[in-house]
């Protein structure tokens, strides 16, 4: 008679089963949809036998553990499919982030996106076949023997402790290891899609060889997959790089990789953003300054940037002295503060700059305006007495809130604390973190703690905005800094005529103007609010006799400060209207006999076929109101 053991199920009930019964056999009776399980809290795959009395748990596709298991199964199947088409392919360790998986491989010829359909077809064919996956658990040291002929996977294993347990799976000619168990039933991998082929440096290091990458997604349910593919399609439509080209906003050149060239339309938007923030900052008594692009290396050594940031900086020589393009504006502002004696009555001193900075990024990390090597930072540094810290942080958050409400952004708040490479005394860091936390609590903000992600000189409050596709972007930041004033020996004369050290608050609202513009392009899908639109009104003549009238109106709108364009081409009226629509101009006016004789307009707003009749005076008043209110909607 076979030996029995007692198992405790997730609902607390107990059963007796034969010793060495697998989780797969047990789940088939109890939880058909399970893809992985655990024995006494240890996560395992379903091939694992239960050898002793134990508490069991099972996880379906919708669970965090199940999602990981399905993604890992798809990674294995993808490697097997590639092996069928390219037997010589050598794979690095596969990766996943949320629902996204990617596999890097070494292969003789470049992969084409056309291969994706063939790979998908092969995988789906395997899902219908009655094939099994071989699974095993072993130590890292044992796994190294399995992968002894694969230097790429051996490199990943070398980063792990030799006694650590890994899961090793084989399907066809593909073998992979994971730190967590994979799903074993092929049918659970049916909701996947392969998205793209690209190049990727091995281990993300540009000094290493270029491998080829296949990226895909995997989901538990069909509806989730379809929703994600719709999201990707909408993201592509809103791509700021695509729209930037179509709308003549900006360009890039191989002569300056990662450094945007702004065209007239794009610069118009940037100028409007700067004007908006400049006026708001003036309202709150910020003083605008300008500092040099290039500063002596000894300044960066003094500020601490040399020790913490030099690998991201650009350098040059001037008269045999070493200089650097500034990656940040704060040291320059410290020099301005230090230029003269300061009194406690001068504080708070709110110093602002639209400063162009340069920071090195690997070429593979560059991404349009979202990741560049030079950008304009809407930087502010506020020098305060210690008893002014909380009120000035509150004011900075108030300005950020005012700005983001204009754009219709919802946002979340995060408090980032002391990193491993921090500068200064722990006591000061504790005081700074407590000050930031108190302000957030007093203002009623719900916030998350981001342990260890503060700047090297101080903790910070990071603001994460949500765009129209519910994507999160970290833009605004408020950072408290006790270190920089000490580094630069900044002082003021206090009420007792004694020297005291100010505290420095770093503050950015847009963060990077360039990145913020990229986010706005995608948020609005290129159809900017009236006040930001590069061209706000398009005038289109019906026929040649109306050209003089359109010219006169053009001058009138221009004199009123409206950004207007005219289309007098000898083209069909429908084509000229469609062209204005494609340029996403907020208002289109078709000018014919009636409009010129009666001073009325048939106003067509972007994205609508509806035409609204308005008098000239009424329309001009509408435009002035929308420019002033900065609202999101047209009439």
C-alpha cells in the first residue's frame, strides 16, 4: 500500500494524497486554472512532487506569480521558435518587465521584422501540439554545467550565488533558466504577440557586441492582449517623433546625436511654455538669471558633481585649463548668491533660470525629446533660512499644482530618500527628509516613499504626471539641500549679526522643457490647446478673387497677436481644408463673398465637421479669451 501524506489547501481544508503526488495532479482536481503553486510557502512549478505533509497554494494566470510564469513560458517558446529558423542562434538570458518580454540573441544575419509572423505561427502551432516541457530545479553551479557552451547565459549565471536555486526548462532545442517557476501547460501561453525586432548591446553596455532583440507581450486573457495592442496602436499614432516630423516641430541630425534642432513651430510652443512659467514665477517673486554654459572643472569638483556625475559630463580645454559643459545649473546659482554679502532680510531668495544643460546618454538610450543629451531645464534655486524651509516648499508645490492644472494633468507624489552615494551627515539627511514629509502631510498629499532614490546632495519630492494614455512621467521635483551651501561656504548675516548658513531648495516644474514638450505632443496627439498651437487660425480663400480679402484679414489677425496662416494655393477647397486639419490648426476659416461682405465667419474647429457662424468681433473675442484662460477646448 502506497504511503499517504496530509496536505492543507488554501481554504484551510485538509486532504490525504499519495506521497510524491505532483501539484499538477492536485490542481487538476481543485483549481484547474492554476499555473504555478507553492509548497509551505516556497514557489514551485506544477511538476513538483509533494513529499511530506505540507500547506499548498495555487496561483492562476491573473496573479502576479501566474503572470510571471506565463511570460517565462512564452520566452522559452520564443527561443525554441527562433532555433527552428536559426539553429545557430545563441541566446542571452531572457528578460521581462510587467507583461513585456524580450530575448537577446547572437545570430549571423540581421533579423527582419518580417520574421515575427513566422515565429508567431510556429509558436501557435506548438500550442496545439501535445508536447511537454522538461523542467528541473538545480543550483547555479549545476546550471553552469548545463549552459557550459553558452557564454551569454554563463555571464548571467556568474552574477548569482553558486548555491542559489534556479529553475531550468527545455522545449525542443531551447533551454532557459529562471529565478521563478514557469508555467508548464502550453495552452496557458496562447495570448501573446511578438512586437518588434531591434538591436541591443549585450548587457546594455555600448562597449559590448550588438545582439539582436525580439520583443513581445503575454497576457492571461484575450481581452487584455487586445486592449494592449489597441494601446500600442494609439501610442504609435501619438508618437512625438512621428508627429514632430509631420507638424514641423523639431528634427535631429547625425552631426549632433541626441541634440534637438527646433523648427519654427516647435520653438513657438517652447517659447509659449517659457513665457507662461516666466510670468507665473514673476508673480511669486522669482528673479530670473542666466549662467554660463561652460564652467571650470574645479567648480564641479567643489560642488560634488565631479565625484558623483563626471561620467555623464562633457569636457573641453580653454587656455590649458579643464572646463565642463554644465550638466546642472545649481553651482552657477551658488556663485551668484556668493557674489555679495547677504542678510537674513534677503531671504528667501528665489532664483530661476531657463538653463541649457548637457548630460551624456548612451546612444541606445536616446529617445526623441524624451531622452536627449542637451535640454533646457526650468531650474529654480531658493535660498532660505531654516525656519522658512516648509513655507517655501509649500509655495513650490503650489506653483507646480497651478501649472499642471492648466494642462489637465493628474499627478502622484513620491518622497525619495537618501541614496547609497549620499553626501553629508546622516543627521542632516534625516532632518531634510522629515521636513519634506511634514510639508506633504500638512498639505494633505498622499505620497509614496521611494527608498534610496534621492539626489546625492539631498532628498526630493518627485511629481509623476499621468498623460492621456495613463502613462506616468516624472517631471517636477522639489529637492532640499544642506550640502551645496556648505560646499560653497554660503552665508548670510542673521538677526543677531552672526554668520549663518542658508539651506538651498532645488525646484523644477517642467523638469526638462524638451521632455515636457515631447510628453505634451503625445498627450494632446499634436492637437495643442489654442494658446500653445503653433498656428492658431488658418485662412483659406474660396477662389482667386478672394485673395486680397484674405490678405487683409491675415494682417488684421497678425496685428491682434493671433498666430495665423493663409492658404492661397490654386487647389481644390476640400484639399486645403484637409491639409489644415492634418496640421491640427485649431480654427479654419473659409473666406468667400459672404464672409468678406458681411464680416462673418463660418468657423470650423479642428476635429469637427460642424461649422459655426460667428461675427468677426465675436470670433476675435473668443480667441482672446481662450489665449488668456489657457483652456483645453476650442469653442
